C-alpha cells in the first residue's frame, strides 16, 4: 500500500496543439478511493495512463509512496489496472484467468491455488472457477477482471470506467461491490468515470476535471455544498443546479434580484459565500432544484423567500415532481468546455427555465402560476466573469 502524488503532471500528445492534461497536482493518501470524473475528452484516461506508465508525461512527476516512479516501466510500478474492455482469455478457465499474473511471476502452485480461492471468495466467484469466461454474465466477467487485478496485492489500483459495459442495474450493484472490496483490501485506488453519480457514491474524494485542468478535489459532500465554480456546480447534482444572472443589493440585509423577483439572502448563505457581503451588482445565482418547494406546502414562508412564476412544464417521477418554472431572468449554461459558457441568445423579455423538485403532495399543474419557496440559506453565488465561487 502507498500514497500516490502527482506533481504538475502534464501531457501534450504528438501533433496536438493543447495539453490533454495540464499541470495536475494531486495527493491521494494511502488506502484512499479517489474518483477522477469529468466530461468526455477532459483527460481522465490520460491521467490514469501517466500514473500507470502506459504513456510518458510531457512534464511533471509521479510518486508512489516516497518513490519517484516517473521513469519506471509500467511493470515496475506495483500497480494493477482494470479497464472498460477487460479482455479475459476466452480459452482459459476463470481460475487460470485470475491466476495468470501469479503464473507469469512463477509463484509456487500451492500458493497460487490458495490465493485464487481467497480472491474468488471475496468476489463471489468460487462456483465459477472451472468455467470459461464466455459462459459468465457481464458482471461476473467484470469480477474476474477485478480478481486478476487484486490477486497480485498491488500498492495501487487504477480503474478506467470498469462498469461502463454493464447495464444500469448491474452497474449500481457492482459499484457498491467494488467500493466494499476496496475498503476491505484498503488499497489506494484511482477510479475514472464520467458518471457523477458513480463518482459521488464511490469516492472518498472526487477530483473534477475539465479540458485537462483540475477544477476541484473534495469529498462528495463538500463538492455538493461548496462547488468551486459554475462548472462544478452544474456537473454535480441531478438535475443540475439552476444558474441565473442576478444582481446583489443591500449592505446589512442582502437581497438578490432575479428578473422581476427579489429574494432576501439568509445569513447562512452569506457565511458560506463571504465574498457577497461587500459585493453589489451582477452575480451568477445558483439554486439547487431540491432547494425549491411549492410554497403552499410550507406554512412558514416569508415574502423574501418566495418567487412567483408559471409552470412551463411538469414531469411526474412518482417520488418527485420536476417542475420547470418560467423565469424572467437570464439563464447561464455551462458546457463541457470553458468557451461553452455563453449568454443565452434570447431577447431581454425571454427568460429561462428553473427546475424545481416539488413534493408529489404539491397540487400544482402545468400552466399554473405558483409561489415557490426557495431555501435562501442555501443559495450559491459565482463571479459572472470567471465563474468562480464568491466564497472568499
Ligand atoms: N493517443 C492520443 N493521441 C492524441 N490525442 C489523444 C490521444 N489520447 C487522447 N487524446 C486526446 O486527449 C484528450 C483527452 O483524452 P482522454 O482519453 O484522456 O479523455 P477522457 O477524459 O478519458 O475521455 P472519455 O470520457 O471519453 O474516455 C482528448 O482530446 C483526446 O482526443
Ligand atoms: Mg477515457
């Protein structure tokens, strides 16, 4: 077991104008489960390949424990990798597939047998050891690939979207199994996914990347509660945080005006975003869908914590009603790439849609004009020029 330290790790592929990985600094502690997440092409696999020694960096260093391994061959790094395409040997039994790394290393036969049995028990594969992989389900095959990785008892696991070939239900099952196995083995793990739910449920910490650049690394809870910028704010959470251009006013009591509606900001939001206390003028206001409720269901609403708007569209999901409120305010869209943050190309009278997660007890229907109660103690504020959180 060991920590992994990345210092200024960069990669510019031959013939490429810009870096696929741009000065990544990251410390993953011994036994930690770190998830690397971000949209397609943001450099996740590149980072993993550099750590595993499958690609050479253009700059920066990789340390495993105290040791600088930047120039080490992949096989000398004491790392095991599991990829999306798990490439089992079809003509070999499950036993031999799992045992393969030990057979290569010329480990004693009795020892191999003991370790394969133990790994098979951990992964619930004992009953399949004599079968060929072709007769296994997707999830079972994925576990065989895991078995082949963990049998060597490496210092570090690298996993690149290992569940993306599985159907949705199996993915949910396997993600908790992998998380449990990792905790039991206590091996430092770096796990790549583009799925924010997978990231949030599996990681001790989650590192979010965009265009080769690390945006934020934090616990799932901190990412959700204190996103560093509008990109992280809209990447984490489903449906994503609503982002609107708004303006701040007031000195002691602070207000935020969103189109033709004004909210009074609760002290908790000012504490979380101290940058707003001295700030007046334009901001990007963030409101999570789960922080908006039908005001008719909240007996203690005040004037400063409600907005009134028409329901443009309502989706009933059983446990929730997803309500799309038409607001006379300019919506901010954050795309995968920094240049995608564009102003909505709509006239000044057109507005945006604010998604709210209403309780199914709400009687509101599509086309109704409703009062919605906003949790003003959980508002988020960002700089409209940079997208950075006003939390300093
Ligand atoms: N061998 C290569 N040669 C040139 N460019 C590459 C190479 N591999 C990756 N890239 C580029 O580097 C960028 C990052 O790619 P990478 O595979 O790391 O992204 P990713 O985050 O893993 O995406 P995905 O979620 O789609 O797997 C992309 O723009 C990609 O086109
Ligand atoms: Mg990838």
